[in-house]
C-alpha cells in the first residue's frame, strides 16, 4: 500500500500550522525547498521548517531543489528534516552530498527530472533510502503528470528493492492508480490534498481505498 505525502507547496502559507492539522493522518509531509536558480521559483526556508517541526511528529521529507544543496544539508537537518532529498542534476558532487546527509543523521534521497536517465542513479543505489521520480519539471505545483517517467519506478523497484520510490508531480485521483500500478511507495500530492474539502478522505482515495 502506498503512502500519501501531502506537499506543503499547495497549502495555505498564511496558516501552515492549521494546514498541518488538516493532514494529521499523513505519516509523511513533503516540503519543497526552492532557490530560484535550480528551479525558477522560490518557496520556504529553514526558519519555516523549524517552526513547523514543533507542531507535529510527522516525517519531514525535505526536497532540496537547489543548485548547491551541500551547504544546506546541516541547516535543514538542524531545522527538523528527517529525510533529505536532492537532485542528481545539481552542481554539487553527488557523493559528497550523500556523505553529508549520512553524517547529519538524516535519511538520504535522490530526485530525478523527467528527462534524466534512471541509470544515472544506479551508482548510488546502496546509499539511498529513497528516490523521487519527478513526473513534471520541478518548480511549480499544479502541473499535469507525464506518464513516461513512470517506467523509471518499475526499473528502480526491480534493481533496488530496498529503495522507497516516491512519485512527485501531477498526482491526483485520475493519475494515482497509474503511480501505484508502477510500484510507487509514496504518492506526493499537493493540490489533490490541500485543495480538497476533506483532505483525510482525499488521501484515502489517492491510496485507492474506499472512503
């Protein structure tokens, strides 16, 4: 059974504490960190992550969409990140960033853009807790899921059964079943959850269960 990780990028930023309460049933919260360089958007910083950390014991899955994530590993770990994911396409040395995450005590993840070959992840498979397969170009919420990258999920689950595979981008009631069928362990969903009148029911439906 897949987990649903609500993406805070789609939440009401004027009331993030209340928004977390709306998704209290979720085991994982997905937090996008954007620098305006790696992606053409800005989101939140470590101060917000730290402020939210005191309000919940949910897993903080922090997605670093940063050109240079290395320097920010200890910053976001100290702020409360449990999982730290960065992009294989970033400009820092992948091995060095993974080493820093391991030293910080967080669980390490790599994210991969839709057009990046999944084979680029293979050398690091033994070091990873998770892989985030992007089914949209990173940077903005509310995009339409691209189906082609779903094949990467199947490849990763076959080659690295121990890795938790997350799917990020365009996950909604219509596309969630495709993601589950491909073998995704975690469905990252923003608008489909926070835009729902009842987020709890929305998460159940995304898992393919009856409300």
